[in-house]
């Protein structure tokens, strides 16, 4: 063949090398890919810029006898863009040297065929396809069929919330998990949620070689959890302390039997026999109430009297109404209004007492008003008016009044001196003044002027 002719720049040995290299660097998507080395690692991985990426990796040789674990083994990472490129500059990391192009470090034990690698200080420019190569003495092979495609993102991943059961019901015990992708287990995200603020997270390795950080809580559901909003956030530490956070929320939908079943009456308040009243049953449940049933307690036990949330009946007496109650039912159970909010609570049991007190107050008010009017009328009697105010055109001359009329006994025959007479006049004058002020027991007629 011309390629092997003398003078050709390709000799038989070089030609073999070219063919082998082409086989080694054929992308793994080709169906006819052949390789002497195979690795077990994730086909695709994602990482966050400013953080790191842990690549879980193990390798095996096609011919195991060609690999000698007693010899010194080195690992090499090669970058390619899915095109066949034999440029040596595509080698970005080699464990045999101290200075490399990319900040990578093989953390696995290569003699035990562990090629796990820590990729640090990531930037979006590190997004690419990577291949691993093992060098073990004379044995050197590249895992050309097993590439690892790495994507570097600037924004973090939102955590996911998982509930162990799909159809949630009250009294059911479920496990709720919040999990976040953890490309860098050496610096995992911090998870927090409102379900249990003091929960501790754990980082674990998945079967495909990736890592996940989780928060988990087991709870027993009740009707109060229906509509409860679970919020979980993941905070990723990155270089420079500029943490990146993402949050996820999920609302619980919990089914429960009827709750807060109650019966009410309209009209409410003071009721009298012979009127028609409406009894109404209400309750909350999920799924919604399927039926309302009314019962009446009798001497033979509860008697079903009506179906439906409203029941109309003619009232005979208060005791008869108190015998009625309702039962609300849905697919998960039922509940009676008895003991929760029975009809009697809406009948104002204090209505009779309040009415009696109100009537008594009105009666007392009327009596007091009549007494006041009577007292006022007596105070303004004609006799008192005449005594209190003298008639017009009549002048009262206290000096002309015969004071002896006011004496309690007959006049004394003794001669009184001027001083005694003056004192008696003053006393009688004072008595007359008191009578003039309106004392009913002492009434004197005014004395006309002579």
C-alpha cells in the first residue's frame, strides 16, 4: 500500500499508533467504540461555579493480566469537545507531575483501580467532556468509550421535597424528605426547613456515584396539616463567601373525616310553641360531606327523622328541640353534632331569665315614676301654696299679730318686764317665720294691716 511505501512519512509502526490513538479517542457515543480500558463513573455531572466537584471513578482493564498493581500507577484526565483531537495539549491533569492546567486531584487509590477525582475552583469555562487514562508501567490505556460530561452552573439547584405516600390521610404516618444535589461533598449545602428547624442534614452517596444532602422527618398527619406549606432551602458555600441559596415549597393536601360538626336553629333566641323553625347542620371535611342525617332521641333510642343539611319542623316546646342532633358523613368517617355545638346552644337558654329580669326592671321603673309624680303633686297642694305665698294686695305686719295665739298655754297673769316681752316676741316671730317656710304642721294665716 502507498502508505507503507518507502519514503512515506508514515512507517508501519507509526500507522499502527495512529489507528490505536483514533480508537482510543473515539467518543463513547459511537456504536463501534472499542477500548482497552473502562471506567465506572457518572456519564453526566453538574457543579456550581466557585465550588468543587467530586467525581466517583473506578477503572478496569480489558486484559487484567496486563495491569500489575505492584507497579506505580498514574492517572491522566484528558479534555475533548467530542471531536477527534490528538493534540497533547488536551491533557489537563497528570498525577505524575506537580503542576497541571486544571485544579484537579485524584483522591482514589490508583493501585486499587480507584480513579476518584476532586475537581476544585470550578468556573463555567470548565464545562466539557472528559476522559480518563491509566498508565501502569508499559500498560497505558484510555477509556475512550466512557466519557464524563461536566456542566458548570452559576446558579444553585432548588432542593426537592419528597413524601413517602401519595394519598395523604389523617392519622397516617409519613416520611418527608428534603434533598439537594451535592456535587461537592467536602462542602455540602446547608439545608433548613420549617417542618423541624433544628433538624440535622446528612450527605450520602447515590448508586450512580453522585452525592445528595438530605433532611428527613417522620410525622403523623392530622387535619391541621391540610394546606400546610413546607418550605426547604439549600445554601451552597462558594469561594469568597458568596453563598448561593435556592428554595422549594410544597403544600400538603390531607384528607380527613368530618370536623366541628354543629347544629344551629333559625330564628334563634326566644321561641314559642307553634312556630316553625329550621335546623341547619354544618361541618368541614375532605373530601366534602356526602350526607347529613338528622336524629331525635326517643325513649326507644335515636330515631332518624330527616336527610339533608336543613330540617324544618314545628316547635312544640324547648325540650323537644333539644332532642334533635345531626350526623355529618364523608368517605373517611362521620361525626355527630352532640357535644360539639348542639341546637340548644343556639336557643338562648338564658332568654327566659333575661326576659323576666327585664320585665321586673320595667315594673320597678313605673312604680318609681308614679311615686315621684305623687310626691310632686302633694308638694304643690293648694294649702301649702296658700301658706307659702301671701295673697296679693295684702301686707303682713308682724307687729300687729297677737302672739298670744301661738302660746302653748293660757296667758300668764304675772307682769313681765320689757326684756321678757321682747324675747317672747322674737321667739314667736321666729316660730311664725318657720311656719311661713312651708312646714305643714304649722300653718298660720297672714294678718291684715289695721
